[in-house]
């Protein structure tokens, strides 16, 4: 049961969302200076990109932990509890640690304006990593990169996973502009790894890397993967050839994410003699990242995937078509209003016989009626169930054991669904 102090602290933090999104580094830098600059006490890996940031980050954190290092992991958003954003050696920090870090950050001067929610939580994460004396911290950007509050760090490695159109209000209207923002995490002399495929994105990243004299490693040029079936692949890398590798995460795209993980691991091996190939292989295979093609039941087959932007929705639709052919699929979906919801919905429902539209408990959620009107020509059977937990219960109760249920469209929807499934798991047929 959460303590009153923990509840009060979260209420105060969530109230900061009224300040919206303000990109910039000075407020976070001022807070951290007041805390003694804890971000200078650990080595860091900094990750930007459109999709795959969390999967890459969690895999690298797992690998470093398996090699015996104390590791911090900072990601967003959380699925069920705020504590998930700040992990030490694979475990979310405690409720007491949340309160203590909140109070520490609150006690220092933060500049000319109040910090946003993300600025405050970033400072809390770095404070906790310093307090726990982590050796390495793996840090995911929140939005963009250049002016993202995490960009106050001086990392050992930078990674840009991929680029697609997103957050155009803040990052720009073109791939070139958005790449320029994400490439802002590239630091002088610090090696950078990227999985971007668009020529214009690569050109921007190459230009920034050249200006910063940062060694650049590009997937498909400096390292490659070759799939060999059953989820396994061979990795032809910067320094090594590693056959028989396997990611612990499902989906064809996770092999591409794994390539970035292995390239980063090779660079880590150059500076960390304790990091061995067996630890890298084991850590990659053991990695788990909730809410991304996460199977929670077999009968019916229930899978969770945020699929919160167009690229992710296309990947999920392709996965369902390739792997669940022959099953009657029910899609439970809710989407936020700042997303290209028409295109996302089209990809999500393409392989589905039924759609249940719902709405997460966040003010940016689209009304189910809006989604229903878009989906009407796309899928024969549509229902509206406004509450996510109720929608999940209904979808499972009205599915046969051989059917499939997919919950997607927003990490907020997946988080509420996961909380409900954790609560009522006894009603499912477990794996």
C-alpha cells in the first residue's frame, strides 16, 4: 500500500504536467548543479530515436548488469507505476526512494521557472544513480535530443535508433529537421551508432558526427545482421563475428534493435575488459521489455504492444499477419490525439476481425467515437468500451481459447491493460 508521502509526491509531480513540454537544458542543469552534479559520477550511454529506444536501453542495461556492473536505467513513460522509470540493476526504485529523490530535487534552486514533469524526473533519476553509485547509466531521451533535458550528460556512447515523423510541433516537419534534433545528442569525440535507413537522415547524422569529430558506426555499413530462422541471427560487427545470437524480445524488428545493442557492446568491450561475449549473448537473450510484443496468455492468445506511432503500428500489423494467421484477432485500441490516428488505426486493424475502441485515463486520449467513425469501413465488428480495464475483460471473455486479443495504440492503454491483467490474472489461461 503506497504511503501518504508517496501519494502526495506523485500528485505533486503529475501536477507539473500543467507546464506542458518545454525543451531546454538550463533548468535541469541548474537543478543538478544544486545536487552536486551527480550525472558526472557515472559513465553513460545516451539513446535517441523514434522507436526501439527502450528495447535497446533495457538490453544494454541487462548486458552490463550480467557483466557485474551496477547499472542505472532511465526510460519513459512507465506502464503501471512511476518507479519503473528509474531502475537500479533491473529493479524499479522503492517508494521511499521516489519520495527522497523528490524532496532532494525540490529543495534546490531550479532557475527562473518551475521545472516540467520530465525535467524534474530526469533530475530525480540522476540523483538516484549518483546516490546508488552506479557504474553505468543507460539513458533514453524523452523527446528529440538536442534540447531534451537528458542531454546534460557527457556520454561514453551515443545511439540513434531510427527516425520517422513524430512530435512535429516540437521537432520539425521533415525527416531532416527531426534528425537534426535527435543528432543533437552527438558529443565531441564520442562514438555514435545509428540504425537510420533514410538517406537524408544519414546525411544529417554524418554531418553532425563530422563536425563533432565523433566516430560514426552505421548499421548496414559498419555492422550487419543476417537472420537465420527461429529468431536467431548472425552478427557481423565492428570487431567481431558472432553467429547464433538471439534477442529475448519478439518481432522481426528486434533483430535490428539487437544489432545496435551488439555494436554498442563491442565499443564497450574496448574500454571494459570485464565485458565478455558470453555475457553479451546471455544478456541479450535474457532481456525483457514489458508492453512490447509481450505475450501474457496463450488461451486466448493475449499480446500487448504500445504501437504508439505509425512505424510501430505497421510493424505490429505485419507481426499479427505473419504470426497469427488463421486466428480470429480482436484488437483493443486507444490512441492519443497528437498521433496520426487514421493511419495508425488502418495498420492495426488490417489483420483483425473485431475492434474494441477504448480510451486511456489521460486528457490527450481521443474519444472512442472518433476512432469508431474512422474504423467503420475497415473492420466488420466494432464496439466502444470507454474504460480500458473493462474493454480488456470484455475482449477476453468474448474470445474463444483459440482466438487472439491484441491491446495496442498507446503505452497508456497498455499500462492500464497490464494493471488489469496483473490484478485479474487468475481469470486467464496462463502461459
